[in-house]
C-alpha cells in the first residue's frame, strides 16, 4: 500500500475533476434538452434557463442541439479524471489501512471534498471583503456557499464511512466475543443497506422530477440547488451503502480492537505540551507558578 506522497498530481487531478463536474452540473439542461427533453410545456422554460446561464453561448456542438464542444469535453473528462484520481490517490499516514478499489474511490472523493472546502472558504472570504471593505455585496456568494456546503456534507459522509470515523458506541461491542461482533457488524450493515434502499426507492421519483425540470432556488442568483442536491443525496447514500458492505468484507478477519479513552488523545499534542511545560511540570511561561514564585523569592 502506497502512502500519500504529496505530489502535484494529487492536487491537480481533484481540481480538474471539480472543474469538469462543476461545468457539467451548470450546463446539465443542455444534455436534458438533447437527450431526455421534458414536456412541451416545460421545454421553453428549461431552454430559457440554459441560455441565461450558458457560459459559452453561441458555440456549436458536435451533434447539434444545445450541448456544445466544451460540454462534451467536460462529459468525457469527468470519468477520465475520476479513474486517474482513483489510481493515483495515496493513503495519508493517519488514514485507515484499507485499500480496495472502493476504498481508493472513497478516498479520492475525500480529496475532492477537501478542495471543495477550500473553494467554499474562498467564496466566503471574497464576499466578506466585498461586503465590508468595498460595500458591494454579491448576489451569488450566499447561495453558492450553500450549494457547495451541501456537496461537502454529502461527500464527507462517504469518506467518513470509509475511514470508520462515523459515530459508534462500543460499550457493548467491546465486551463481546469476535463471532458476536461479526454478527453485530452484519446487522448494522444490513440496516444501512435497507435504509439506503428505501430512501432511494421512495425518493427517486421526486429527485428525477426536480432534475428533469431543473428546479432552481428562487433567488436572484437562482442556482439549481434542489435539482442537483436531491439526486446527489440518493447517489451518495447508495455509495455509502456499498462502502459499508466493503468495510464488512475488509474487517471480517481483522483482529478485535478494544476502544478506550486513550483513543481520543493526540500524542503529538501531548508531546508539544510536555515540551512547553518542561520536565519539572513548570516552564518560564507558566505565570501561575514559575514566574510568580520567582518574583516572590526576589521580594523575600
């Protein structure tokens, strides 16, 4: 298993993936109009939304229709960058030591999520500067922040499942023998898969309708938050269920782990505290003991 090397490709590939995904999401009505056009009563509205938001208006496409060359390049580039990202992603030292194909995909999505956090922070800082320094707030920063944050929340859930960092209660689990722990793992995985199945079964129709008619947020910026996040919820929960099954298979023969309060202790932070405090329990910066006692000695 290769650990993360910090090479440039591990930054470039997630960035290119985000560019392709963002372009496709923003221009998805073009593909809807070309491939699965809605009812005649909604075609004009959808075409109007696409023409209003089209970044490359007037550009012809390889097959005619609404989708242009850049749209198709983004469509082709998305799976290519996904495959490259899955193959080139490296495990960081603190990450869980499981490295199946599904694990690599989840970790790559985690890297994409980390870059989305940077994008979210950049948008928020840009809005703060414009609002409070130049007194010229934007019409799009708030909704764009909500939009990006929604994808971050969903994708982070998949990464948390792969890292086994979701909330678990081990009080009963740790005292049981390994065969019973495996039974608990099977039950919890079954419940996750069952929840995902019924969520997708019950929400597919609504998600498809929102996506097909390109439901927007209804603000001045009017981003398609309902049209994109509702299907994304179903896609991510399906991936979470798949990852739960992969975790069950990967951990089946693993040695039992006893969880204690020491699991939450950061050893690096403790070393820094010991270095700052000193071997005798105090340091020059300890104003409650060392400095006060020193002043008292001088007065005496």
